[in-house]
C-alpha cells in the first residue's frame, strides 16, 4: 500500500500526534480504555489520561462505562467535510441511481495523501458487501477508482504517488510494480475508464470512470460486483457505459454550477 507519510516534512508536535492517535483508535474500537490505549500507543497511562481529559474537555470524546467513545460532534464534522466537496448532492444522487439501476455497489472516491478515499457509497438490491466504507482509504494501484483517478492526475502528481507505492499484493492479480502500473494507466486513458479485475478482493470486479473539470480530475465513480455477474462483455459495454454516463452528469453539473 502507499506509504502513509508520503513526502510530508516539517516540524511536528508530539502531543497533537498522540491526541490524533487516540482518536484513530477510538474510531476503530468501542469503549476504549486508558490501559488499552497506553499499551497500543506505547505511552504511559498518565500521558494517555492527560490527553483523554483534554479531548473530553473539547467534547471530542465522551466517558462511557470504563472507557471512552467518540462524541456526536464527529458526525457534524464529517458532514461539514462532506459538504466542502463541490456538488456533493449531485454525486450522492448519481451514486444512488447507479446502485439502483445496476443492483450493485456504487462508489465515488477522491485522492488524498496518495490513496483513494471513499466519499460516497450506495448498495443496490443484489450488492455484495465489501470492507470499503465512507472515509476509509485503499491503495490506488489496486482499485478501479484509484487507478482511474491516478491515470488523469498531472504527470508530477502521478509520478510522486507511484514513487511512494510499495505494491503489496492484495490478491494474485494485484499490480506488482511501477512499470505494470504505468502500462495500466495508459490503457485507462485510451478507453476512458478503469477496471479492477479481482485486484483488491478475490471474486470482485469493478469498473470506474473519471470525473473531470477541464484538466483537473475531481475523482471517480465506480460499480463493483461479483465476477459471476461482471463478465467481460457486460463490464466493457453496459457497466462501462453506466459509469461514464454518471461521470458525465456530475461533470456537467460541476461545469455549470
């Protein structure tokens, strides 16, 4: 997967890092306690306790039973972050319609820190659940959303991201080196959409189309489903046409909004 601290330089503040590490653990676990946090993060209980009290005072964490959970303020923060993305309502509408019309999973992703971040997800009636959730990230080289976005980034940004890829295999089909990835990006720009052929999850295929504003790629929209339903014929005709249409609607709304 891509390296998390990709080309980030400058002075860091240890107490802020500890606070965000606590928040990260709290969002992954229910009712996390002082001892558990101290053991996982490698800090003393007194240090963790001081940070917990600060986060409680700032109403980011809520004491509950013998531990702490994230407060509902996080929901408001998430909503505000979502609304900062241009035309979110249009994106959400197209993702929902895509899921309904295809009966599968539809998603929209953007690039953050060299990884694809999921902004929106909808489940069709026959959709097979996956681990991806809104706000989570995946390697760009192993997903149709990521590869499609990567194909349309500026050359400098594209090269920067690829240089920081460690190419860890998710399945036997995962792209394993930079040369193979560059070849794949060329195929994507030639046909106008990207494919994930069981590269991230065994048995799952995806197709994604870029969403652009002039020469800037804003993100990508995709459909995912089992290989039994995502045959080559359907993938490269009906499903590719569906994501390209949805991408075009979002682009037009972005252009004239």
